[in-house]
């Protein structure tokens, strides 16, 4: 690959979802040609509104 070839990634939320849904999204991104798959480095952002986390009561 030429060093100046643009690459495209996808940033996806990991809040209010399941691991299986994240895996499915990553696979779909790969199939459609994205070069990378990114998630936030924090599981819950400061000041973010409450979320419904699957599997937690």
C-alpha cells in the first residue's frame, strides 16, 4: 500500500448494546471495506446521561 493512500475507519458506540452486536458491526464494517474499527476508550463518558445496560438490573 502506498503511504499516502487514505484509509477509513468506523467509530461505533459500545453503550447500550451487547458484545454480539459489536462483533456483528465489526464484521459488517470489514465486509464493506473499512480499514479499522474503533470504540471509545471509556465505557461511560463523564456527564453522559444514564443508559440501560443489557444484563444489569
